[in-house]
């Protein structure tokens, strides 16, 4: 589109009226913002997903990464499965509970098999402590403690948004969040990162929460959160959840409206994205009894995930 704009301007000396030329050029330039992923002053970007992004107003935004979940299979160039927690295989996190419906939706499924319940977590990177292959306890030390792999997508700052439909059955939960590859590796969260829970949904009563965690998950762990946030009804029960992460802090959004903000601590490290689901009870050793009452399969449905940078 910029090429067309430049070509029109080269024709200023021909027989066309110069005023008309400039009007056409300006119109074409305005279209170029759309094609390049820009939106201005909260004018929504519409991808191939059903929903339009509900961007924070008063700023210019450029789309830098997205998954609209088109096609028939999960795009493995963008996502890996999370199967381990603290180097231990989580018995009910699986790589076979994710499918695309062919209509632009990611379907994250809860299912039962032989009395056990399974669901999936997907991520664009991973925390180094989740990597399997712990060397401690062996006769020889090894570094690193496990095999490391490059992330598929790491990013710092910007606006992160999901449009999704929450599960309907009790006994499992869903989340959209950002994580640092090295959270808790130092006592400085600006350096080692902050877990940013843009949306966590544990119950089927229209309640979500938004949280930040830092300094790892042991005795040094710290946390801030909203507590329970009640969602308003929406069309088809799809909702959008987002966070504007800047060097000054985090501003959280729910259905296009600010829901919470926190200015400290702030990660200044690139982080990765997760869409996760988990069955209740297994961290305590057995499935929660309420899972036995669930009508399965049940789904956490995602229309899109989008990441924007603020354009100054």
C-alpha cells in the first residue's frame, strides 16, 4: 500500500489535479494502517477470528503476534504443550485435549478415561524449572539441569488479549497468563520476571480473578490480586481479557473496561504466553469428587490470542 502511495506522489506533474492526487494518497495511507496491523485511538483490529480487539483508548497499537486458530490443527510453530511442573510429569496434563473446530476456535477439552480426568496446557515458551531431566542426585553434576530449547515467542511490554468462552462444568479451571522463563531465580522481579494472570476462572458462577506473583513459589513467594471479579453477560458468553504491560506497571481489562491496575513489581524481562486448564484435586493426589458429576466433554473455547505493541 505504501508503494501505491509513493507512485501516486510521483505523478504530481501529470495532467491530474494535484489536490485529487493527495486526497487519494491520504485515503490509501489510512488503509495501510489496517493492512500493517495498526489501530488508532481504540479503533478495533479485526482478524479472522469472530471478535474485534478491545484496545485501550488514546494510544496507537501495532499487532505483533497472534493466533486466530484457523485451520484444523494447532499451529505448533507457535505453541508447545506444557506437560511438566517443577521437572515432574503432571499425570493429567496431556497433549491430546486440544483441537480446532474449523471455524476459528481453539477447543481445550476436559475428558475422562478409566476414572481419570485429562486436559491440556499450551505455551509459547517455558519456565526452565519445568524442563524434565533433573540431574540432581546423580553422581555427576551437569549444567544446565536439563536440556534447554528456544522459545517460540517471548515478548516484553505491550497489550495482550484473549477472547474466550469459559468452561461450563465444575471441577476444572482455565487461565490466560504470562510467565517468565526464570521467575524466582533472583529476588529482583524486575530481572527474573513476574507471573501475570490476565484471567483465571475456577468456578462456574461468572467469577474470574486477575493476579501477579513473584519471587518464585516457595517461602519467598509474594502475590497481589483482585479477589473475585464478576463478569457481566455478553453475546454468546464470549468475553475478552487483556493486560497493558508497560515499564510503569500493569493495567488489566475485562470486556474492554479497566478492571485493575498495579504499579509494582514490574517485570522488565521478556515473557511467554500460556493458555492453561487443569483438573482439580490432582495436586493433592486424586481427582476432586466434583469431577465425577461433570457432563463431559467440556470445553474452554478460545477465539483468538493477540499481542500489540504501543506505537509512539
